[in-house]
């Protein structure tokens, strides 16, 4: 029997909760794109990876904290997202899932290998951040960087929730998600909504990447990890909106933490993907309902 | 009923096509002057072409975007490799055992997956996750140490040689067999049913097709072929480890199948051979300066094919066929 | 007394809070064409899906040739001899016309060559010209789609054929062509049919008997003339749109 130090487990679970918040942030972009546009984007995780490298470049060139680079990378990624939408995605709207998957896998290979060409597979970390200190709460230690990342993610999730429920754009997005034809009849410019949705989804990955870089390193292989992870969360969260994504992200973060504590760090993916299998088999509509 | 227009259950022209294709491929090592490196590359290309042709059964015929080709291939490889390395068991027995284990995994995963109606993006993700899961499980059992197979100068019993030619010819035979199975399926009830499932599951079911059962058949045939290819592969490389469970190989196999045009095994084989040759060529030239650049080209091809020509290479082949009358049946 | 082919007994199907089919009962007799009509949302297609196994009814039962078939999966139901066509054509786009019909024929004839012969026979019967047989599903017109759909179903050698709005979207002369084929199916192949239809001229001229559904229930039944003059039917239709 594997014995687990209870305090260590609690410590890992607390870390898992904060990681879960970041996962939710990444997955939210994917959930928006999939939910509103019905586009299957396999390249989502690779935008996180590119964002991480970009954060590294900007932070070390401008000598600013990685978190601050988000003010540059988010608008930039929005533009890139719109450009990718116009150049590629718009042409496969409504195409067979297989074609969408093929095209976004192509996009993924381009992004990933661009990173490989430029950075030669070397992981890069930003050597400084103002949030490098630990915070002790009783016996639990939390790295300030993770705390900040978690809180910022939560705020961002809240803002997107407000955007979706309270603004004209958000209502247009939800109307388009419900029924594209009806939305068009209501006078919504669907193509424009799609472009903005894709841009927004991609720019959220830039924010997540900036946060991740305060405690982790950029690595070309981040793409596959975050890509699959986001899909697992979307499968779990279904179309349960921001709340569904948040809850699923937290569950995944905690499951991962338990996997690390009980078996080993190498088992984290094992636990996540086994959960994925079980969710698809037994709750194919997600924990919070899906179409 | 006698069918004079068929040989071994496939149309005459397909049968001769396979024979001619295999004979042409057989001349390649001589054309390469038996240069070790080039024959190695040629072996690699035939291996990938066989794998893509096997994938065509689940991906092209049944229309399920399976990304786990490398999982079944790796199961064949690690079982065959470890049995040979630790127990001295000949691959001639090791490969069948590997096939049984790959089949077990295929059924264990495929049965519930098809039972619960998981398809399209979710099937693709599930199979991509399968590769990672198996890789982690292998890693938990064996760690990151790799197993090296014993070396023999020239042993048909242990399938180990100090040259690549025997493997090359073995894989040409394998490719021919995989092609034959593809044609055999296409011209049987199974093939018609798989195609109907690919086009419209609900309509297929309403015509009396037990969709789950036929999907599972396709998955089992594909897993069997992929694991045999894996068993041969391990004898070529002489080493196995958790890295055999490579998610990228699973994805690129599907990519080649898609570029080849779904359902067309000729397109799949062509695309596998062309893309792998291009990949090897680019890796040898610009790839050494810019790692990853060969795969970058891959990505661009995929986007262009997906956006402009979703029918893939197969439509090009059709185009040529229509213009060369004697290629028509 | 004609033989009953299909018996629907008290079938209920709900979706969330909505009752799509509400204690529906009806009988279909051997070798008749039964028209099933009703305003939009009357539950006709849902009833079809309950009979063919796409949905499992929440209550009630379906009997085919006195055998209970409630809740059986679609591929088993067609084995018993109930075939259907779809409201929106569901073509096999990348298969040729001949191959698509062969898929249907393979249900009873496992040998591909013999199944293909059977498919040719059926294609000839529904009147699709030989030169169209090698066309892909994506390359034919709507009426041809409808006929291929019909041929696919006929090739499974059904005893009962369910047609879901076959005439929708067709021009008048195409409807006449289709109606002739359906009458030949009844008279030459002795196949019983249920025809769900919105095009009144088509269904009234074709059917031996009519069942009218409204809000998930049967509100009238009888000959086309009886039904057309039934005040309940007129009211149901006028409540939504005129006949």
C-alpha cells in the first residue's frame, strides 16, 4: 500500500487548486471557440506554448515582470487570433470535423515547430519575478506566484462571465452559439462575432501563459499538455458556461495533485486522462450538461 | 458462385496492381546500391506506408479519426522486444503475443467507446489520450530505462540482422498484405458497411447495420496490423522504451491518411511515402540547421490540403485515372 | 377484416417538460398506404422515431406483426422488416448511387455481387436511369436523392415502409413521379406504407386511409374525404395555418 503524508497531500491539493484556476483560464478560451463557433481547435495548447516563449522574450528584453508582459501579449494575441480566423478558420467553418481537426493539427505543427526552430527545444524560464516569495498559512506554503496566478485567473474568468452575460457582444456570442441562423436573422454579424470570439479565446491563452511563466518554464512540449488538458476540461464542463469550466478546471487540478501525491509526478497525466475516459464513457454530456 | 474477375477475393486489377507495386519496390535497394543509410530510410518509408494503409481501415473506411496508431504499434514493439530481450523468445512467437495484447487493449477501449457513441472530436481526443496513458503506465512499470535487444549478425530465428535489406523486403511483403486486406474489405460487406457508417451513422443503422459491432471490427483489424508492424519495427531498431508510445507518430499517421484522401488506400500509401520521404529529406537538409523545420512544412501542407482540397491526394489520383484510359477498370 | 401489420398502443414520448407524443394509438393494415398528417410539431416524426427505434418510448408499446418491438435498436427493427426514409435526405455523399443501394441489399444478401444485382433491380424499379448509377451521392438532384433513399430502404426487403415527408421540396411533376413509384410499391411489391406528409394534395391523393395528429394525439381517422371534412381537423389546421 502506498502511504501518503497527509500534510503533503493537503499541500499538493492546495497547489492543485491554484493550478486548476489557470487550467480553467486556458480551457475557457477553447470552450468559447468550441461553444460559439463549433470549431474543433487542436492547436489551442500551442498558443499557450507560443505565449510562454513570447513572455520569456519580452520579460528578459524589457526587464519587466512576466505578469506585466500580458499587457502586450494579450492584444497581440487577439490580433493573431483574428488573423488566424480570417486566414484559416473561416474557410473550414461548417466543414466536416475531420477536416477541421486536420487543419488545426496543421496549425499546431506550424506553431510547435516554429518554437522548436527558434528556441531549439530548450526550456526557457524568466529568472525573475516580484512574486518569487513563499507565503505561509499555518503549515501550508503557497508560492506567491501561484497565488497571484490563481487570483488573476479567477478575476479573468469573472470578467469573461460578465462580458458574456452583461454586454452586447457577449449576448451576440451566446445568441450565435444557440442558433447561428436565428442570430443572423436578428441582425447579428455572425462572421464578426466569430472573429472576435476566436481572438478573445486566443488572447486568454496569452494571459495564462504570462501567469504560468512566473513559476514555470516555456517548453515546446507544453502545447500537447495544455491542448489535451483543455479538451478534458471542456468535455467535463460541457456547455455549462464559465461556471462549468471553472468547476472542471478545479477538479482536474485537484485530481492531478492527488495523482502526484499518491503515485508520482510522472503519473499526473495518467490520472487526468483516465478521468477523461471515464467522463466520456459515463457522462458524455459532461458534468454540467452539453448539447 | 465462381468469380472469374477476382483473385484471392479482390478484383483482378487490384491484385496485379499489388504485385507490380511490390516488384517495383523490390528493385529499390539495388537502385540505392545497397547503401546502408539509404536502405534504412527506404525501410522506414515502407514501414510508415504500411502503417498508414492499416490506419485507412479505421480512419478512411470507418471514418473514425483514430490517433492511436502508435499505441498499437508500440504494444507490438514492447511485447516482442521485451520477450526477446528477457526470455530469448523468438519474434515469430513474440509478435503474435503482441498482437493478442494489442487486440485486448483495442477491445477494452473500443467496446465501451463505441457502445457509448463517442465519435468525431471526442474519439480523436480519447485515442490521443490513450497513447499518453499507455506511455505513462509503461513508464511506471519499467521506468525510463530502455531495453536493448540482443544482436545477431544474421538470424531469421531472432529476426535480427546486421543489414536493413531483410527488413526492407519483409515490410514490402507486409505492405502488400495490408493493401490486400484493404481491397478485400472494400469489396466485401464489411467495406460497404464501414463506408456507410463513415458517411452517415444514423442512416447506416436504419439500414440494419450494427454500427458499434462494425466499428469494433475495423478497430480490431487495424490494431492487429499496427501491432505486427510494431513487432517488425522493434527488430529493426533493437531498442524499446516508453518513448515508443509516441503521440506524434499517432497524429502524423492520421495526418498522412487524411492528406491521402479518406477511404482511398492508394492515396494513403502515396501520401505516407511522399510525406515521409519529404520529411526525411528535409530533416537531412534544412532540419539539421533548424530542428523542426521539416515538420513545419508538414503543418503547412496539411493546412493547404485541408483548406483547398479536402479530398486529398486521392482526388489527384482520380484526376490522373480519368485521363489515362487504360487505368480504368 | 384486413390483417394488422403495425399496432401502436398508448405511446408517450417526452422531451424534458414537453410531451411530443401523448398516448398515441393507431393500427396499420396490410397493403395499405396510411397517410399520417397534422400541423407542424404534431409529433409525427417523433412517433416515427419511436417506431423505428431511434427513440425509446417513455410509455406504451409498438407491435409489428403481433411481435412487441418497443425499444429495440434501429438495426434490429429493420431486420424485422420496418424500413424508413428521412425527412431531410441523408445521402452517403461519397458512395455511388449503386453502392448506396447495395448497402441496403446487403442486409438480406451477404454476398456483395448478388447484393449488387439486387440493388440494380431496385434502382430500375424506382426508375433511376442507368447512367446515374455511378454518380456519387453528392452529384445528384433532390428527386434522385429521394428515390435513392427509397431504393436503399426497399433493398432491405421491408414489409412496412415509413416515409417521412418524401414530397417536401419537390416540384409538382416530380411529386407525380414519386406517387407513381409509391403506388407501384404497394401494388407490385405488396409493401405497406405510412406516409408522413405536409403536402396535402400529395397525401390526400395517395393514401387509402388518413390519421390526423395534433399536439401529440390522434384527433381523427378515416378516408381522405372523411378527414378533410372533419371539423376537429379543420380547427386544428386553422389554429396554425390554413389547409
